[in-house]
C-alpha cells in the first residue's frame, strides 16, 4: 500500500458533516476532544498495518485495502473513542490482529469497515457497489441488529449472536474478524464504567472465549480469559498477579535448572528441539484454586515447559527422554497427537516430578502442531466449499459450523439457538468410537443418545437401544473416553419428551424439540386456542375470528397464521393474557372508544383450564410433586414445553409463582380420566424377613402397579425405609392403598413423598 505521508498517519478533523450528527459508537459516548482552534485532536497510525500487509498481499490487493481504509477513515472522521483516540484507531487495530493471521484482503477490508454499517448508516448495497458482495457480506455478518425492536435486551443480544454465528457458519472469516474486534475492545475496556466493564467481560467469557477455544485460537482464548477475569474480579486479579510475580522470583532458580537439564539431555539424544518456559494464565491458576479449593501456595504447577521438535516421531522419543530424566506422575500423561482435541489441538502432555519435588508439566509437539495450537483454524484459514480439499482441522471446523445451520433450521427462536450453541461450546470433551473405529468427539457428559444424533438426526429419532463396548446400555448412559458405541434403531420409534432431561449436545436438544413441536402441533394449537379464549373472556371480549383485526394482530406479532399464534401460546412462547390485552388495545384503537373496565377485584382472572392427563407433551405432570386426580392443581406455562401441572401445595410451585406470577393459571381435573398416575410412597418398616414381599403383594392386591422400588443401604439398622413409585387412579384409590399397607405387620409408617 503505497500511501503518501499524509496517509500513513491519520489526523482527525471535522469533515463536511458535524460529528454530532452521526450515531455515536459503543465506545464513543464522550464528545470529540478539540484544540483551541476547534480542530479535533488525535492521531492514528497505519504504518504497522501497512508493513504487516506488505509481507503477503499483492499490489492489487493492497490497493483494495487502501480504498477500504480511506472510506472507513472518512466515515469515522470526527468520531472519538472514550480513551480520546480517534475512532479509526479501532478498525486499524482490528485489521492488524487479522494481518497477524495472514487473512486475505477481503477479511482485512471487512475489519477496517466493520463498524460503518452499525455506526454510520452505510447500507449493504453501498458496500456491495464499492467493495463487492463478499466484503459486504462479511461486514453485514459483523453488524448488530440495532434497527429491529426486541421485547428485551436479552432477546436482542441472543438475536445478534444468532446472526453472527450463522454468518460464521457460512464464512469462518466473520468470527475471526469478530474475535479480533472483541480482543481490541477488551484491551481498551479501562475507559468504560464499572457496570459496562462487567457486562462486556461476562459476555466475552460466556460466548467469545468458548468460541476462540472451539476454533483452536489459543492465544486469543488465553488473553480474553485473563482480560475478562481482570474486569469481572479486579481485586482477585490484582492479588493473584502480585502473588505470581513474587513466586516468579522465588522459582527462577528451579525453572533455570530444569530448562538447562532438558536442553542438555535432548541434545545428547540427538533431538533438535526448542524449549520454552511458560507460565499458566492468571485465570487458569484462579480456576484451579477455585475448583480444587486450593490456596495459591498449594498450586505447584504454575510453570510449565513447551518442547517443539522437528518431526512426529521425535515427539515420542523426546517423551521417553524426559521420563528417563524425571519421574512421571501416574495418570498425568495425555496423548493428544493420536487423538486430537475437538479444535484440532495436538500435543503430548506429561507431568514430571522435577527438582525439589515440584510437579512440572511438559507439552511436546512439532512446529506445525505448535502453529495450529496457537492460531487454530486461523493457521489454515482458507475457507473452501470442497470438503475433499480440507485438512483434518478444517473438516472438524466445517462440520461444527454446518451443525450450527442444522440447529438453526430446527430451533424456534434466537434464545433457544444461543442456548444450544453455548452447550456445544463447552470446552471439555470425550472421545468415543463407532463400530467401524471412527472417532467421534462429544462434550463431556454426553450420552448414548447424543452420540446417535451426532451420527445422524434420523438415527437419533429412531434409537431404541444401544451397546457400549458390546454390552447392552440405556440411551441415557453417559459416555467415557474410549467407549465403542453401537445404536439399534426402529423405524416406528419416535423421540420422547423425557429425552430432553438427559441429552447434552445442542444438536440433539434442537432435533428433539423440533420433532415434538412438529408432531404435537395440533395439541399445542388447541391448548393455545383455549387459553386465549379464556384470557379474552376475562377481559369481556369474544373469541378471536379471522377478520381484519386478526390480520393486524398477526402483522404486529410476526406470526404467519392464527394457528401459529395459538401454537406459540400453547407451548408457552407467548402469554395468553398479554396477547388478550394486545387484542383489547387493537379493538379500542379501531373503534376509537375504550372498552368497559374489567372487574378491579379480579383483573385478568381466567376460568380454570380442564386437564384430562391425556393431552400429550403440551401438558405434563410435574415430577417434583406428581399431582394425581383429587389434588388441587395449578399450571405453569413453560417456554417451549406447554403447561407443567403442579399440586397447589408444591414447594417448588410456590417459589416459582413468586418469581413469575404471570406464568401461572388455575387448572381443574376433567370428569373422564381413563389413565393411571404415578405417585411416590415412603414406607418405614421393621428390618425383618419377608416385609418387602408382604408390602409389594398388598400394593398389587390394592389394584396398583409398582414401577419402582428401592430401600436404604444400611443393613444394620432396626428399621428400613422403602421407597415405591406406584400407579393409581386418584386420591381415593391412593388413600385405600395406604390404609391397606398400614395394616401389614412390620409397617410402622407410610406417607406420600413429594420433592
């Protein structure tokens, strides 16, 4: 980029438009600083960026980047960051970080332009005309959705992340530029208010840190962690920083001795190696202290060593050499070369007992492994459509990004999408095998069913049984490293609502919810229609019909049809009372006259909804209190799950009603209940021979079915506590059963158990 001297440093001065006429950026709340002559102060240099780009971009690419730089300069002219620097310094810094990864000209241009749509009202069409569609698409993926009105800040944030992640799924450069943007913002966060610092730091820790880890961008991952830690817990950060500096001086002799011994030993073995000393990040030390309840003095492995060798084979030779030099700690060896991490990371990890009995961790890798370990997907950033030409790391990244698109297709809204993606960003992993020895990486805690959905959605939907290491296993069985998993399917099998209680991955959760929503749409629609009719009745309004009023309601609620609106109410996405009040407002607006006031003593009070217990997944009996006919019941409208039925005296229900009173409605049992209901019983008995058999026989004689039985493990006590789950018709049936059991010799007490 052959810039003139005037181009290489940028002086910020007012342009034809007043700076105050432009929307302020998120970091430019304060007015521009001016000199006595009225000119804005501040200088931003692009010299470093030019030098970095000149190393690998062609002259034609440099010319395009220069044009993007000048356009961004013009758009941001007069705009000042809270630090007092000209705003253009931020896009330049973001572009510099991207240049360190050797990203192409389009990505560098997007980095320079990433705020012009959001802050300066530049349209996507303008960017397409000036810089081409690929650059405009990148900038659009990086821009927030400020022009759309959302019901809450949380919903707006979720939708922004959804848009960014989907843009990332189509082009990984979006997230690389976004991470560079977030890194520079975190580096300059000191000028924000404490509250804003904490909010941005928390957002960074929850979303951007896991994404950086998932893509293998370890340098950024570690720096973002430490920066977030410093703003979330500033006192802890400063205290720990002082302790590490003090320890650094105290342990310098130990580190130097180990370094010299390792270099000498490897050289004597004929291995060409670079040996680096490395220090754990402050957040890594803090997390270890917190998770293991240790003081700083108890964290011995603050320092470690990285050994970079010249070949794959020498990684293992170096490992043997080190084990001969120092004794290895049992159970502290991990081979991430044979089985790489989900983000492509490869290294040998071993912990040895060094001089003076200090544990020391060593990481052994090749130069190529080291490059990927530090830069992750950015080390092979070129994004290709042909999967055949991708490296193993690119294939893993491509598969994960594609899964984001799959989740989006099956997900109801932005908040749910973000929830699923956050689950998949969980850093720990387990590695299991298919029967054909293909390695599948899953989040820690994943179950057999998660494995089935990872292979294919249809396999997950139709799963009925499984084998782990050739032994029968339940679908909810948690997987461990090295397990060989085999799934048995049946075309007639369908997902159960209960599956949502134990699946771990976002893909599995979204697929199950999508199926339940689709299959049970008619149930949810009918329930929603009943709830809305009752809410309208409470406001003295008749049923909603398909007329111009309904059309206006659909337009304002973004629903495609009345059935979709009813279904959203039925699954708890929308509140019937709020929709009814909206309709009342529309009626008053259309007529120009207020409707009669609702009874002040019972504002919005609904008639009870009748429950039969056979409604399917749109109505579920709460497991905490397990209500049965005869219990006074109340319903909780749960998002995407319909109504959860609780007994009126349920402790959980009481607590939740205080938090979200608008999500609760009165329920009554229907007259025709042709099914049985689960109920938990606790029975205290004398520890004598045959008592369990007598109790079980009496439950059967009382026409109740036993679905679970358990007892306490203490064999030496005089009394034993038996736990049963039985199926009964109603409270009358349960009372008769309990009277019969109470008469059995050896039974001292029986009561109904509730969580």
